[in-house]
C-alpha cells in the first residue's frame, strides 16, 4: 500500500512538473498574403523547445500585434487594413487555447501597428494615421475610441517621413507615463497617463528628438527601469537613454547594429531584453535578416556579443520564453517561426532545427496556461 502511495506521488509530481514546463505562444499574423485564420495559439514546452497547435481564432483580418490582459482572460489585437483598420477584443481560455471574438471598433487611424492595455484601457499606435487612439475596456470588449491624439509634421526622408508615423506606445514601468515613438517625426513623445479620465487619458508631458532620418520604431526598458533602449528603423541606430522617474529621457549613447562590412537594405524591427535583464536583442530585416545580441553593463551601456542570421526573411518580431531558454523569431516573408536555444550565461543563440510553419507571423506573445 505504501509503495503504491509513493508511486502515485511520484506520478503526480512528474505530471505537475511537465505542466509547469508548458506555456502558450500566441501569434498574430497578416491574412492578406496567404491563408491564415488570424490568431494562433501553440503550446510550447520550455524544456524541449517543442510546440503544438492548440487553437486559432475564427477568421480575423490581419491581427498583427497582440496584447494580453493581466488576468490572462482577454486578447486585444490591431487589425491592419489601411483606412478600414480596426481594433478587436477576444475572450481567451489559456487551458484550451480557445479564442472567442467579442467586438471591434474603428481604429480611428490607418494601419495600427502596436497596442498596450491595462485594467482600464487599450491604447493603439496608428502608423499611417500618425495618431494614438485610446479605448475603454467594457464587459463587451472595448468601447469606441474615447481619445485620439494626432501627431503632425514631417521628417527629412521624403519617402518614409512625409508625415507622422506613430510606431509604438509603451507604458513606463510605474504606468505613470506612456512613451510613443514617431518614425515620421524622429521623436519620442512622453505622455502623462490618467487611466480613469473621461477624454484626457493621455496628456503631453514632452518629447525628445533623435537623429534626423533615423526613424524611431520600438523601445524597451531595462529591468531596473533606469534605462531605455530605442531602435531606429531607417538607419539601424540603437540609442540608449537614461530614464528618470519623472518621465524624462537623457541621451547616453548611440551605436549602429549594422556590421561594418554590411551593404544592403536595413529595416530594424523588434527590441527585447532577456528575462534576467542581462542581455539585449535587436532584429533587422530587408537584406540583413539577423539578430544582434548585446550584453547590458552595470552602467546601462551595451557591449556587442554576436550577430546571427535569423534563418529566414522578415524577422518583424521575436519573443523570449519566460524561462529565458529559447528565443523564437517570426518571419513575415518565409512564413515560419525559427526556434533558437539561448545560452543564459553568454546570451548567444543556437539554431535548434525546430520550426513552426504558418502564414506571415508578426507579433509573438508568451502567456501562462
């Protein structure tokens, strides 16, 4: 009897351990270039790097970038479709991976390309519209936009900076501010965040200029919140700012992610920090199609570790699993996700040989099951 009891305990422990090694990978896609349902949910094993499809959304138009609620029960997505663009809310059941459409609203700006959410609001960056939209969360999903902030002006690049192009919105660590990168204006805007306000959720605090023609795209905060790392799409500049809790940015350093002998097109894309806060990763597209790995030093400065091919074309986004063991790169044009093993000590990446095949992956997000 005692032996049976011990065996049952062992079996339970093994089953529980296996469950702990599983997370969900959510993938937003473009649906206008190949056959895609929209949002895909995979179970990902953080021990082996294996994945399996659990569920998909019903047909949803190009839900490229995704944002998951803190309680893990809702997914919000931008639907990139020119002037017809919308923002959608979905119910989400992590255990089964079920994604249920709730409602959608007009984005109030063409081609939304990023979004964030908290307990009160969903906020989008609208690229072609050059503006920011704020939506209140409701029991049905999201309300009509309760605030729209329009950026105006232009940059020095007539092909890409003929007007404002808001590329990202991002909460400060304490949620007191929202930072917004405008590729068209070469500026990072800082907004005061007033989550419960009726129509003035965001009020402008100030802005910081970056190098003319660089095209700020995405940013991320250091783990201690003292530094901001910004990647610029048009010229592959990587900028380090000091960040003060009053919401101000101070330029510390600039570098370039292109290899010295590189010739060809660049289109810097995503920037992420490892879960332990020790390494910074940046992807580049067009002809480069690689990831640059940097070690983060104590003073916030960075040191190049390596550059590796992403083994595909169009690495628009990538994500590091919560354990930090794997880095997954979504390729918009070669229609797959490449799984890299990540060395936690050196930060270096090694191809596992594992692939997830799907149409035009864009945004990658890990969630708990």
